[in-house]
C-alpha cells in the first residue's frame, strides 16, 4: 500500500498538469506564436517536456515529504499546485495576462514557502525542487515580459 501511495503522489502533479493544460491551452500554440516574446524566451516546443520533467520532480519531492508524514508541508504544496494550475487558465484561456503576472508572483511566493518547508522536512526533497524553483523564476520573467510587450493588444 505504501508503494501505491508513493506512486500516487509522484504522478498526481503530472496528471493534473496535463489535464489542466489540455483544458486551458488549446489555442496556446497560436497565441504563443502571435505574442511578442521577451529576450531568452524558449521555443514553445520546450514547454511540454520541461513541464513533464518538473511535474514529476515536484511529485517526487511531495511523495518524499508525504512519506515523512508532514501534513502541513503537504497541504502547502497542494495550495501551491492549485495556484500553479491557475496560471494557464489566466494566461491562455482567459487571456488575462496581467492577472497571470500577479499569479506568477503568487506561484513564486508559495514556491519559496514550499521549498523552505520541504528542505526542513527532507533535504533531498528540497534539492529535488530546485530546478522547479529556477523554472518558476524564469517563467515569472517570461510572463512579465510577455505582458509588457503585448499590453496594448
């Protein structure tokens, strides 16, 4: 049973992330192509493999923390995931780029809280989250740049 619970926590962010992506980003390729992008914006084909990797690492870090029994850290992570998943709806589905920018800040703030908490519970889980933390910072920059360069549209 413990193995199934571990696997559940491992794959949940990936499954939910893919589902949210399908529901909110149908027009994302067309939108991304039309938007002016800030310097260093990657090609859109980078995002799917990057998010797959990141969701799996997030799930792994959460599975480790969950195994340690820290419910507060687990709840904080779940709140963070909800905020993270909201970004796609705001940016692509609703085309509310400025709200997506505010959401990016919320993602980053809650990510920092999750990272701090996970490091306290398990150093390994904190280390596992470092690529996601870097990507979250980069994604906030991309959101800011995209909003700024396209704000008159």
